C-alpha cells in the first residue's frame, strides 16, 4: 500500500563535538556519526547512525570501534532498505528487523577483526592499564580483543513506507511530531545507569538491542533526533532534555536546516561545557515539508523565542574577537587622554607658579584664589580645572567620553 | 576588566535548563561510645575540616560533575548529620560528638542511606554516588540486612563504597564487606595523621573522577604522632 509518507522528502544533518572533559584529559572524541541519503540529497531512504565509544581504559580503541559501528550499520541498513524498501506490512517487517541486530553485530565484529589484523595491538596502547588493579581489565582485552573497540550504537532508517529504530546501549532517539511533542520510540533499558551500558563488544550483544518499527508510516514525525548520552546528560532533567525537540523544530522552521547545521557545533560544544563534559554527537533527520513555509506551528509561545537569540560558536567567537578589538581601541584612547590631562595639569601648575594666570585673567574672581600659595599648595589639582581655563582658547583634556570607556566599549 | 560577554550577549540553547551531573558524596560516620576515647571523634572532626579545600580542588578537576555532600552519623541510632545535599562551596562542618554509652548500629545507617539510593530521589543521569564509611568498631545491629538492602537499590549497588577503619578494634571484615569490591582495600588509620591522609585520599580520588586505586597511600610523616589508636 502506498502511503502519503512515500511522497515526502527527508534531509539529514549531524555534528560531533569532542567533550570538555576529553579535551582536559587529552582524550580523543570517541563518538562517531554516519548518514546516508540518495545523490539528490533527499531521502527516502534516509539512514542515520551514531555510536559512542566507551571511555574506560580497556576500551582504548573505542573511537575506531565507534567509526566501524556506524559504517557497518549504514551499509547494512542501506542493503535492508533496497531489499525491503516498499514493504509496509508491519508483521513482515518486524520479522525482518528482528534479524538486524545479529547482522549488525556480525558486520561490526568482522570490521573490527579486519582492523585488528591490519593494526595489531601495540604495547603503548596498554599504558592506561599498568596499575595492579587493572590486571583484570587487561586480561579482558587479551581474552576478547573486541573489548578494546567497545561502543554503543543507535540507528534510524526511514523509507517511504516505514521507519526502523535500533539501539544498543545508552543514548537517545527522539520522535518529534509536527506540534513539537517529543517522545522516545525505542523502549528504555533500566540497566543503563551509573555510566553502565550494554555494548557491541559483549558476548551475544544482539540480545541487548532494543528496536521499534513504525509501519505503515501514515503520520511521519517532523524530526527524528539521535544523540549520544553526552547530550541528555547535559540537562538538569529528562524533561529539560526533551524540550530540544520543540526547540530544534522551531529553529528549523524559522531559519531552515542550514541554519541549524551552522549552529550545531556551538550548541553541542556549549552543552558539553556547561553540562556533562562528555563527547556530544547529534543527528537530525528532518521531514522537508514539516519545516517548509506554512508548516503548522509548534507549542504556543515558543515560536517567538526561536532564532533571534541563537548564535553559532563561529558567530560567537567572531563577535567576541570584534568586541575585544573595540575594547583594546577604547583602552588606547583612554590612555592617550590620560597623558594629555597630565600634561595639561603640569603646564597649568607651571603657569600658576609664574603668575601668568593672574596677568592674563585679572578680571576673573576665581583667579586670586588659584594663585594663592596656600590654596595652590593644598589643592594643586584645582589649578587645571576647566573653570580656570578659557574654553574657547585652551580646551583642557576632557574626561573620557562614554563611548571610550571600557564598560561601554562593546556597544560600538 | 570584566568579560564583556558576561552581560553583552544572550546565548540561548535548545532545550531546558542545563546542569552538570550530580555526584553525591555521603559520609557514614561512627559516633559510638568507643569513638569518644583517645580523641578519635575530635580527630575525625578536625580531619573533615581540613579536607574541605582538598575536596574543592579535586572537584574542580571533574568538569562534568556537581559534587553534593551529605553525612550520616550512627551510634545507637542512625540519623542525618547533613541531610540536605550541599554544594562543596557551601559546605560547613558542625562537629560530631560521641556518646560514651552509645552502640554501633551500622545496619541502621545503611538502611537510612539506602532510601536515598532509590530512583527517585536520585536521577538516572547522576554519576555513581560515593559512600565513605569510617568506623572504629564492630556493628551491634543487623549489618548484613542493611547491606543487602543497600545493594538491592539501583544506586546502592552502583555506588562507589570506600571504608576507613580507626584503630585496632575496627572490624576489617565489616569494612571489607561494605566495599564489596576485591579491587579496593580497606584503609586502616592508627593515628590522627593517617586518618587525615586516608580521608583526603578517598575523597579526592572519588571527586576528581579518577579510578580509586587499591594502592594504600603512606600517611604524611610531618611529625611523629603522640596518639596511637
């Protein structure tokens, strides 16, 4: 049966950000992201895969494991889409999809084995496993080299007829409808707390996959969001995290997907910095008509918040550089004015000492007070005050103008 | 000069409120009768006061965590000494006292802390909580029942548990059972200097996010101790 979903188009964008704590600890970004679209740049089919390599020392090749995982998943799901792309019978699809976890694990295992054969372990890779209490972890890698490559994996496939979601380990797949309502299509796994996760490297890992098939796809989501756990862990609560569905839909509707893509590095970097400190990898699968002009709005009040306040990391840094430049210029002007003021003061004091001021301005009532030795000695700063100098002829240095002060400098 | 961006730019992000991951650190402190002898309770109070700046420095290294401190005191009964999860920056220590007649009801303390290891009140995004037991004696109530109850809670099982024995009467088997991890050893403090050193070691190891080493640190040898427990 042909559905309305078959006529719509999908785009995919994504970004991976090295975590703040990884930068501090000199660790690489251990996440990976891969997506596939037809040459036109629009699905269906559309495939998105994200993986999170484990951080513990025994998983010292997890960055490679994550890359191999998204590559294996993308090619496998592409083959699946070619073979079953027009299938819309839910029961038949579920039977086929139920086989996918084992095939994903087998493909990943084969890729890892090939990688290991070409790149045998080096002794220095065990450098983080030197302490006596690391003996078990070291033995774990020796007995099962897949452990070194351990990673989670999240996969989404959308065709014109159905959507498939698969996941092993932590991370999030979110379904965002046209109103911005955001839910998780894949069932939760209560075991995933305290940095514990199921993994591709475990024995019989396919049994730990969770998956969901949406078929037929009568009401496709506006967005499908996929992220590693570093993103959700950057929010105070799950409710706070789920608001990203509404907000990304708003940004996409008001600025287009390209604007979202430009902002992603800054958004993810900021999340890691202010939140989990972990690597953050995030992909968006977007239904084209859901963000096109005239698309239905999302939750009341939220559209007006969109876009205006968002700046990308690149924009942020560019703006910051400009502001710093303004500040430096303002400081320079201020310094110059201070020197001129000091010079004027010195000249005024010298003038007063020689009685020049009294001769030039005998009619001014303030003049005798200025040249009084007592007054001048006790309060020399008054000598250069503007009240004692004809403004038309000798403008003394004026106090720094508001525009030159460091405080208001950025406004220029 | 202040950073102009502090007030100049409104950088908004998708989603709700962001926060670092909570790392709950809970002391379980023995205030039984024997702790009133040989200055043990005073040494414990002093050690915790001295620890605070070390803990703050260690927590600063753990950029993804927000450390929250609490403390339970146990003697004939168990009760919260600091019940509210408290930011390190706001952490102030009120001295404990030990009742000379009091018992060592550690099992009750474990049940008390176990209630906080449920989900909720702890969030799934928490980092594994750290529970640090300090005791100088043998439990006088159903310790094993309390231990089982603690381990039956999601975050109780996932917590990092460490223990320090004070003096030769500290019951090693109990302290080891509390840790429940053969990779981590009980630390044995036989004088006030060792107590300070071990408490600093366990707290800074946990707060900085490093793996807790089984290598026992040597107590500082700044001055010979006049007290041996």
